[in-house]
């Protein structure tokens, strides 16, 4: 069972993702300086319960690397990126960034967090699209890095009979 400290850390990380999605949404629409956006969101009433360094990393790294993340996103999306809502775009950036650069975060956690954010902020049924895109990306990105793919199933794969 997880300790109270581990649970709090997971909640802090979840809040960092939520604020990052909101900040990336603002960045897409307003085009403000990242420093100004960070300052604005750091005044959020829940910021003291947020993993602030992780939020800052997500915001700074994703905005500075948005072109390569868009190239990666285009590989897994089945529609033009200009057809994504800004919310979907922000959520997918966060998910792809974590899948690619934060191998310590299990892919199931990345996908689940993105789906929850999509349900909260996205369009109706947008979570299904987010899930599908990140599932395709996870299989590819995590296999490329680790050399193997670990499914979420507890059941071992069927052995083929000779």
C-alpha cells in the first residue's frame, strides 16, 4: 500500500499537469511570455499543493520544444493538428512529453492522467481520442527506449502451441 507521502506526491504531480494544461492553453491562445504565464499560474490558490518544479518543467520544456512535439504528435494523430482543440493539443503535448522524457512515469499513469484532464477540460468524448493517440505513442516510444512493451494486463500473453 502507498504511504501518505507517496499519495500526496502523486496528487501534487496531478495538479502540476492540470496547471500545465491550463498554462499551455493560455500560451497557445494569447502567445504571452512563458515567464508571465508561469507567474500567473503560480498565484493559483492550490499552487502550494502543486509540484511546482514539475509544473515549471512541463511549461518551459513543452513551449520550447513544441515544434518537435508537434512532429511527434502528427505521427500518432489521425487528423491535422490544426483540427485539434487547444485543450486537446495541450493535453497531448503533456502526455507525449512525459512518454518521451519521463520514463519513470509509467505509461498507464501518463495516459490515465491525460484522459482525466480531457474529461475535465475537453470536448465531449475527446478523452477517447486522447487515449487512442497516447496509446499508439506509448507503444512506439516506450518500446523504442526500453526494447520491450509492457501491457497493462495482469494476464501473461498466450503461448503459441507448436
